[in-house]
C-alpha cells in the first residue's frame, strides 16, 4: 500500500469535505423536488376534476337546450 505525504492527505481530506457538502446540497434539492411534485399532483388532480365537472355541466346545458 502506498503512503501519502501530508500535502496529498490534505488534498484528499479537502476533496472529501467538498464532496460531502455537494451530496448534502443535492439531497436537499431532491427533497425540495419531491415536495414540489407532491404538491403538483394535487393541483393536477384538482384541474382534472374541475375540467370534468365543467364539461359535464356544459354538456348538460347544451343537451337541455338542444335536446329538448
């Protein structure tokens, strides 16, 4: 096994610290994206239900006036 000198050890430690910080930041961003997706699903479901209700209402009104 090769031995590292003090400079190489310091660089390795700095690289590990940088990588650890980046992983923490990426985890935070992924958590935020998950939260946004969860909220987005509710909004999409709401729009679908609203569109369905409006379509049924318009269809009923048109049928009432034209269908007799």
